[in-house]
């Protein structure tokens, strides 16, 4: 039950930044899509979201595991 509470708060942190996400068990995936012209803004929003997640986790006595944290950048031409 405690995990459900934490997961709900995590979803609030993510949606406050206008990003989409998917959660399964203890894994979370955060998504953002953008046009090439707004690429810098998307990077700023994503970075701010990850910082907010890290801040929330620290205040909740949790730790973001950097060895399990990945960023994938997919582009098309």
C-alpha cells in the first residue's frame, strides 16, 4: 500500500511538467515528444522533471538509482 502512495505522488510530479509516463511494478518511463524547433525547450522540461523527481525522492527518503536511469533520444528525418 505504501508503494501505491509513492507511485501516485510520482505521477503528480511528472504530470506537473506536462510529460507522459508509464509505470509497471517499480519501473517508470517518462516520455516527451517535440518538434525540432522546440527541442531545447523539451530538454529543459525533461531536465526540470528529472530534477523534481530526484528532489521528491530525496525528501521521501528514496534514492534515484543513476545506474538504472537512462535517456533515449529518438529522432526522425
